[in-house]
C-alpha cells in the first residue's frame, strides 16, 4: 500500500507543475458501456500464481468525469474519476458481483484534423488508485478489498471540438481474502465512451 501511495503521489507531482502555465482548460463528462469486462482472483491455499478464478461480467455501464489542462496545442494533462457499475454473473456454482471506482491522473496527446466533422484524434494514458468491489455468494468471502493500482489507455476522436467517442482499456487491481486466504483481485474492462467537452 505504501508503494501504491508513493506511485500515485509521484504521478500527481509530475502533472501538477503544468497548471502553473497559462493554457486552455476543459472538463470531459462521459457515459460508457462495457464492451468486454472480466474479473479474476489469484492466490490462496489451493491456487498457484498461474491459476485463477475468472469470469466475464455482464455488460455494465460506467460514468466518468475528467478535468484537463492544455499544456500545448497537442498535449493536455489532468485528472479524473470513473465509476463502473456492479455487474452480476455466475462462475460455476458461485454468484459473483463486481465493479470498480478509479481516481487517476491522465496525459492526453492529440493530433488536430482539418475536417468538417472531426476535430482531432487522441490517445490517453491514465494512472491512479483503484477501488475494486467484489462480492461472492458462497465461501468465507470478506467483502473488503484493499485499494490497488489503476492503469488505463485508449484512443478517441473529437467531433466538432465538443463531442468525443473513445475506447479505453483499463485494469483495476487490489487484494482481499477468500476462505481465509489472501488473494489478488483484478478487474479489466474495455469500455466504449461517448462524452461532451465543456470549455472553462
């Protein structure tokens, strides 16, 4: 946990000085739908590091908001948060429900496009804190998971400089207990987002 906090603080420290310069600021609000979501846990008394329990989650919705600062015409930095709603599924005889909330810093390079419709193509990288939620119907499951690292990366396109669509792949990690054993938990998601860019 100490290493996690150091990593997040370093990421914030790298982004924060950019806000001292003058540049464009904007907020992205987005609604997403999961294209492919899965959760797994590894570890425990009967599991080696290369075996795991995993499942495909039903298609969940997500909500997100980001604040960006234009460091230059083709590079923005900022921070944001997303919330992936809990999704239920079955793994063999187990009923499993999982979701995650993430807080992160972000870097967003983009290429401007001269078009009547599209304004830019961009990439995005995210690093931050993951708060995974997972509930299992059977076994000695402790529904309390320690926070872990969140990583996200994706591609998107801006339309008329106000609307955007993007695909983001993310991995949210944590640790918890199942039947008295410490386990590592991971929630991965490929999410299609549509959003609106609010200039400040």
